[in-house]
C-alpha cells in the first residue's frame, strides 16, 4: 500500500501558526529547547487520537504509527498515558 505524505497540510499550517505566535509572544527573548517542546506538544494529542482510534490496542496503535510497540509503550509512559 502506498503511503501518503502531504508536503503541507492542515497540521503543518497549525504548527506554523502556533510557532509564529510563540515567537511573537517571546517579545525578543531567545527560545530554548524548541525542538523538544514542539515534539512533546504534538506527540501527546497524536498518541491520544491513535490510541482512541485503535480502541486502546497498543499493537494496533503501534502499527498505525509505524513504530515498535515497546517504543509506543515508552512514549505513553512519558506522557502519563500508560
């Protein structure tokens, strides 16, 4: 099955808008740990949505995400969703 990877979709637009607002709100201060902050902010709702779609089945959710089940378990634990 061919995977679909849009170059710029609604999610990318939301992230860009949020980052633009974040930089504006910094009011000239230097951002720090930006990559980690964005990944954590995006990962939590992603995991919640996929786990809901997979009816809390971790094997199914891991397949949907394209990651190993143990990796999924670590991420769920990190976000307090274990």
